[in-house]
C-alpha cells in the first residue's frame, strides 16, 4: 500500500476508488485494501462505541451534580426558555419586525384612522344617547295620556234568538 492519507486510506487511491457502491467493494480494490478498510472500519466503530460510553458516564455525572445543586429539569427548562426568549428578542429579525411595527403604528395613516374611529365612536355614542332620551320622553308622554275606554257592545238580539 502507498502512503497513508486522511482517514487511513491510501493517498494514491482516488475518492471514487475508496467509495463502496451499494455495500459492494469496487472491483479495482485489492484484497489487501479491502482487509485494511475493514480493519479501519472496525477500529473507528469501536472508538465511536467507547466515546458513546464515556459520554453516557459524563451525562450521568452532570445529572448528579445538577441534583446536588438543586437544579431540577423544570428549572433547566425554565432557564432554557428564558434564554431562548432573550435570544429571540435580540435577534435581527425580531428587532427588524419590531421596528417595522413601531413605524406602522406611528405612521400618519394609522394615526389619522385611529382619530377618525375615535371621533366616529363619539358621534355614534351621542346619537344613540339622544335617540334613547327621545324614546324615553315619548314613552313618558304616552303614559300621561288617558287610555281610551273600551268600546261598548250593544246587544241587539234577544236572548231566545241566540239559542
């Protein structure tokens, strides 16, 4: 084999020669190269497994330290949410959107529209109040009028003919 390159593969071999296609080694790799690559793969997979085990031990240790410090999962979530919200509030898109909304809410059109609605609300309130006063007066006037007497029925028929 030639000189070792990055990743343990021979530097004289091109990338396309080192790639396995559908799990089948390319026909231009020698048995020696295939054995070497398999050995390297086994070593790398063992290292990955060792690193996973070390990481698991470190995570358990961190959990124990958090517990001793009184840091619960809930406080971690709360802290993460608070930090995340702070990051959102200082982010460029948030600041840009906030500035745009401020510009819109303080724009001449919005201010005039707000004032128009405010004025229209006062006029509507006044009109409804005047209408209520008028209706109340009219009802009071109607109560003061004497009620008409009910019409009298005159009997023109005799009792025997009704039978």
